[in-house]
C-alpha cells in the first residue's frame, strides 16, 4: 500500500473523536463541542461568526453546537452591543468550570499521541502539521 499522509491523519482524527467522546461523556460534553469551549476559554464573548472562522467550521454547524451548549448550560448567547445582527457567546459559570477538566483531557490525549517522542521531535511534528494546515488554508 502506498504511503498516505491523509489516511494517517484520518485515522488519528477518528481515534481522537472516540477518545474525546468517551472522556467527556461523564461531563455531558461531546468531541464536537470541545473545540468551541476551548476557543471560548481564550476568547470569551466571540461572535458565532468569529467562532466559525476561528475553528474553520461552517456557520450552520456552529449554530447547532452553540445551541447544544446553551441547552446544556455551558454558554449563553447575547446580542452584540456594538452590532445587534451578531450574537456573542459567553461562558456561564458551568462553562468556566469545565476548563478544569476539559484542558487536562486534551493534554492527556496530546501526551498519549507523543509517547516516545523527544521534545525536538514533538516540535518538528508540530511545525510540520502547522505547515500542512497553512497549505490547505484556514
């Protein structure tokens, strides 16, 4: 079989979803919701459009995930003060507390993926993946 970077990335992506869904289940979160929370930990109050752009996810999918997070009590939507056409998304107290368990779960997965790699190899891999992402656009 020919070497395929895409196939390997696809496998890692699917395994990541399985891991994250299992690890987050007890907290009533999914792998699809995690990147939105993680973005809001850093940029609380982003608009839905900004979230879509930041995560490179279409607006319809963003709207569905935000609605799910609202229904579960992790975030609230508020009309932007500066432009009523946009909704800003803010973490609730429950959403802020989720950082205590979501970030360690992400860190554990990253550590698992990099098992057996020294720091130089990890850095090189990260740079290569960043290069690949930049080639396909954000």
